[in-house]
């Protein structure tokens, strides 16, 4: 509306200006030949505002010329038929020039539009073919697409199903294949842009989607290969780790029964001791395997309750066979409480202690230490072993991993994975760093409960 | 008791201790080692009469230990393997180990294998060997079954003799080929399969269910006396 008002005003102003000029020149020049000056009103209007205004300006010029300069003046009648001819020429000129101008203006606009589309497609092809996620890149590019198509807002969905929504929808297809849908809000500048732009966008999308699919497939194949390797490792570990205690038990038990083997009292006691310790080891191994499968299946929901850390440490120490001079225990003066599943946290600590005892050199000691730090209670288990190389610190908690333990002290590679699993499922953190004496120190941090026992210290 | 000295090599201390006690109870002298390197040193300082060798060892593997030992001694080597270690087991046998038992093994099986290994092949000097209802007269190259003469080709007889003088011992395909056909035939294991099948037809009561010439899958064959098992 505003545009129309400005156009009318400028057109009338142009006619008035030319009329004024003719009025000024009419004393020196024959008035009829001055009529041609109205071209200077019609031309700019035709170029800038288009045909309807140009025709209007031509008619207005004609009327003004007739009214002000052609006899009888101040009427709209014409005496001379030659004047009719002059007016007709103005009109035709106005129409032709305005058409030419409009066409060249349209061409220029179209060329500009194409240029923008091409630039956008180039940009999109880089984003879509090198980006990580096609859908994400499309969302990111949506404002750019909208402004290029002259829509208020667009959305491109890879979903081949067309969903009902406000605004217009355009299918994106290449050949018989439907790649996605373009949804637009607000009117579009030009259908030609849609016709040109959409097929290009569709084939670009098809390539990008295919590429993404190939990448996913490749990733999945790699994943399958890895999980296959893991399964093989599990089978080997389980076969070796179950068989060793079984072998010791079978040999010891059968030696007690065999008539070919003669054992004295001490030897018999020793064989029975082997049966007992190895059965317990088997039991622990089976328990660990169950724990791990529960953790990996997400079936280990903790049943949290308030427990004292003293209690947790005590329970764990009772579970781990050891001599008293093998493990030092350091507890804080107060008694911190934590809200955890006591059974699961005990499994964490038992596995850390088991691991520490296995790696601690004879004559050296394991230390379990409880300290409070900020809002956390930190339980640390330090061993007197060879320590862990820095580049392997991250790997020690992976299941079936044996780090730096190629000397007969390796376990099934389950303990630390379970320790981490239960620590984390109870809202704790677990990490490992070098211990003061050169060994490794495993720490579990648990949020300290706000509840306190109110013990005076 | 025999008092023969056995060196047991295993990285699992519990197995080592159980075997130590058991073998002593069975009348052997026992040394133990936890690594392949320690085993090689001990075998050099005080050569045992037989070696019981775990395949999976930290550092030097059982197979490597067997290979190194074979460079200077032919002491009998009994390998402890586990299901899943088949390939390793075969390469240990190829490297010179004499026999194997699979974990978890029974001690009767272990003691029987050890006895067979300690009874050296050359020890069997008697001219006639009797196994079940088979009588083999080595000097006359004659074989009788239930008193009736069995006709064997020269290769069949050589094969049966090899099995008989090594009663109870595992013979790998390679060993059989080398002893019966000669070194050039070491890799032609189909010879063994064919001749063993022929031999079974002549000496086994039910060749489809062999009880005398038993197959050790993937490793070789063993002649056992079904009456003495």
C-alpha cells in the first residue's frame, strides 16, 4: 500500500515538474514540440515503478498538456486532431519503455536470485558433505534457505512422510526417490526459484544422506568387529580363569582318593586347604562375572541407605582373606556417613583390596585410608606394587584388561571394572594415581551425607 | 618307589602346589618353576627325568620352552593345555613336546601319561608285545589276533610296531610319518590317516569304534591297552 502511495505521489510530482518546465519554456519554443518533455516524466516512472504507473503517468501527462497548453486551454477538449496523435505517441512510448525496463529489471532480479541460490547450494554442499549430522546441518542452514527463497521461515525434514503443518510443503525428490520435505511459512517470492532450487537441494540431500548412511554402516561394522574381539577375549579369559582353580581342586581332591598317591597328614591337610581356597576363588570369580553382567545389563539398581564408612571398610576387610600385617587401615576421627548400597560398595572395596593384595610385593603393605575432602568422603587403597604406567591409567578400569601384569599375578580382569561400575552407579567417582611408595593408589569419592551421628570429637 | 625327578612348570601357584604334593605322594621327586626362563635354568642345572609344562606362561611360552629344550635334550615333555589352546597345543607338540593333558585333568590320566613317557621307547626290548588279544612278535615281524595270523603289509607292520613300543604315548602325525616313511614324508598326514584306518580294520574288534588305536583330535594317535585302562 505504502509502495503504491509513494509511486502515485512521485508520478504526479514528475508530471507537475515537467508541466512547470514547459510553462517556463513555452514563450521561446512552439508549445506542441515541448510536449515531448513529458517523456522525462514517463521514463523514470516506467523504469522504477513498472507499467501500470507508467501508463497512468502517460495519461496524466497527456491530460495536463491538453489542459494547460493546448487550445482551448483550461478545458480537456482538443481542436486540432494532430494533437491526438501526439498524445497517442506518448502513451505508446510509455508502455513500450516501461515494458522494456520491467523486463530488464526482472532479468536482473532473476540473475541475482540465481546467484544467491547457487551460492547457497555451494555452501550447503560443503556443510552437508563434510558435517557430522545432515539433519543438524539442515537446521543450521534453514534461515539461509528461508531468506534465499524469500519465505519467513523454512524447515527441511529428512522424514519422507509428509506431515500436515501450517504453510506450504514441497516434496524433495530425485527421480522416484523421496528424500525429504521442505516446509515453508510466509509467501514465497517466486515459484521459479522453488522449481529451480528444490531439485538441486533434493539431489544434494540424497548424496548427503547416502554418505551419512555409509558412514554409519562402516561405524557399525567396526563396532561389530570390536565386540567380536571382546567376546573372544571374554571366552579366553573365562576359560583360563575358571579352569585354573578347577584344575587345582581336581588334582588335590583326586590325590586324596587315588590309591596310587600316598599322602601323609601334612600333605593331606595341604591338599584340602587348596580345595578350600580355590573353591572360594572360583566362587568370587563367578560372583564377579555375575556382577559385571548385571552392571552391563543395567540391572544393578542400588538400594541406597545411610551407612557409616567404617562399616563399609570393615565389611570389605572381612571379605578379603589376608593377614593383619598385610593391610594398614586409617580411619578419620569423625564417622562420616554416606548414602549408598552397602552391598555394592563393599564389592567395590573388596575388588580394590583384592587387586592391591595381588600386586603388592612380599614384605610391603597395602593401605586403606578414609578421608573427607569438601563434601566428599574419599576411600583410598594404595598398594606396594610396581605401579601403573601413565598411558595405561585410563585402561585399568576396562573389563578383561590386564595392565602391566604379565607375571602370573593377573586376575580375570573383572575386579576393577566392577569396582568402577558399582562406585559410579552409587553416585561416586573412582580414579587411580601413583601411590607415595611407587605403587598405585585407587580412590573412590562418595558424596558425604548431610546427616551426622553427632559424635563429639 | 621310582624316585624319578619331575620338573613342574606352571604360573598358577595353587596348581603348582597341588601337583607338587600329588606327585610326591605318587613317589616322584618334584621341582617346581613359575616361569619358562626359570624352568630352562633349572633343567640345565639339574636335568629332570620328565617335564610337566603349562602352555600359558608369563614371558616365554610353553612352546618356546619345549623348542629350546629340544636343542639339547630329549627328556620327555608333558604339556598342560586348556580347551581353546588347541593351536598352541599342536605347535608345542610340533616344537618337540611329547604328550599333553587338558585342564582340568584327572590325576590318574596325568600319572598314566607320565608313566608312559618315562618308559622310554627303547626300554621295550622284549621280542613279543601283547595288547588285548593282539600278540606282536617283533623279531619275526608277525602279528596274531586271537592266535590267528594277521596279514599286514610292511608299512602296516612298521606302523603297528611303532605304536606298540610306544604304548600309551601320543604319537603326532609328524612323528609317525618320520619314523615309518622317513623325513621326506613329514607333511603327508593323509598317509597316516589311511594306514591307521587299514590297521584298525585288521586289529580292532569294531574299527568304527576304535579302542586300541585311539585318535587324539588335532594331534595324532595313541595305542592303549583297553584291558589296562
